[in-house]
């Protein structure tokens, strides 16, 4: 039997997880003119060291280091930002001395970055995205407790293998299903269709379910050698819709179009000829729904087999765009792409 000195055993038991915070800006790093300014503030002002310093309690749950990757409001997030971030995450997680990643992010596109990473991160180690709905200068700023919970979660063994997570308002949501549902309230992030994964309570993560969809190390996507993603845009369905936007996207060279249709992804009669023409020119058409919940039925509101279209399953339009971009880095075969939408 191997004898371990008591001092070494104690050290092993008390060794903290190393969590790296990658800061990208957003409201969590925002400042306002007064302590009651919760709208009209300036995002992305506080650097990563300032965020860490504001929450000294972080040292109780992990050994924390930080990097400033970007300093932007998240509505300005681009494909290039995503590729840079994903490569840095994968590099860090490949290091034996890194146990988890927390990414501070603006809430406007947080769900999109989370889902992109959910598809391209190549590690089972926890990756947690966190933001805030109130700037750091507000009386009741939610950023500090959200950051504390996110670091706690990233350091938690229970979070290993769960995919990329989103942690705000004491709740744990999965990257695939969560979306921002309210313009201003702190409970804005919800997985309205399939439910949250768990809670943070009493400085502990509690999981109650996990996604059955493949993610991270189990996906077929690899961005390590990519410098750009295929152009994919979203066309929104509404009464009196015209094909002007669709035609402009196709003329600009889009490789794919997400059609966020009404109801079950319905296609207005005046849109069908333009969608057929776009497909004939090689653009992949994915039918999604503007409703935000529910399964998109294949061959329901349109004959997808005949039109050679793809359906988005339960993904909203903005997440369907992400999956289609990554799918197009692998194939342009609609049957293969449909398989991906049913897999991820």
C-alpha cells in the first residue's frame, strides 16, 4: 500500500481548481452615470482584473486568473470573434493545470456564443458563460454574484461533461436551449421549451437534468484551422413579407438562409419562388420558426423533401444559423445537414 504523508494528503484534498476567466465586455463590465442608472449605461468599460477584484470571495471557490480577450458590447460580436474565442478556450482547456473556463459576456448574444462553443469546444471540462443585466455601478448590480456562481460552477466536478453552460440569476441553463426572453429583467435567460438544468444554492451546484443532444467532444466540428465561416443570414416571416431581403442575401453570396417563418415555419406564397430560386443557386434553406418554442415539423407546412429544404428542429433562428454555418464547413448535402440538426 502506498503511504501518503498527512501533509500531502491534506494538500491534495484542499487543492483548488484553476478557473480562467476570459472577459469579452458586456453589461457585466459596464458603468453608469449614477448608482441608479440601469438603462443608458456604457457597456464594456471594466477590465477583467477589475471584475475579479470586485469579488474577493472568488478565492474561496477556485484559483482564478483572467484574460481580456475582447472589450465589446455583445451586439457587436462577429464570427471572427467566435473563432478567436473558441481557439483560446480549446488551447487553455488542453492544459493540465486549467480545470474550467468562465466567459464574461454581454447578454444580447450570449446564447449564440454559448451554442457556438457548445459545438466546437473539444473538452469535457466546464465552460460557463456569464453576464449581467445591470452595470457594475448599479446599487443592486447582479454581475458580482453571477460571476461568483459561474466560477463556482466551472470549478465544480458536477459540471464536467455537461456541455457549455450559462449561469445567471442562480440558475444553470444549457447552451443549446437557453435564450434571452426579456429586455431588462434579471430572470431574462430561460430555456422555455425544455427547462433549465439546475440551480446554484448555498455555494453549490445542483443539477436535475442534462441535454441528450451531442456537444463539445462528441461533435464533428473542428475550427482549429478555420479563419472564417460560411455566410448565413436570417430572413424573418411576417404579414406582407417580400423576398427583397432574401434576394439581397443570395445576391451577396450567402451559402445558407435561415427562414424564421410564422407558426410551424410557414412559407408565404410570395416567398416560395424566391426560396426555390435561392436553393437552385446552391444556397441551403433551413426552415425555422419565429415562435421560439416547439419542434419544426419536417414536411409539415412545406414539402421539404420536394423543395430540398432542411428543418431546424427546436433551434431558434439565431442558433440554427450557427449550426448551419458549421455544417457548411463539412458538407453541402442537405440530408447530412438535416442529420446534424437532429443530432445537435
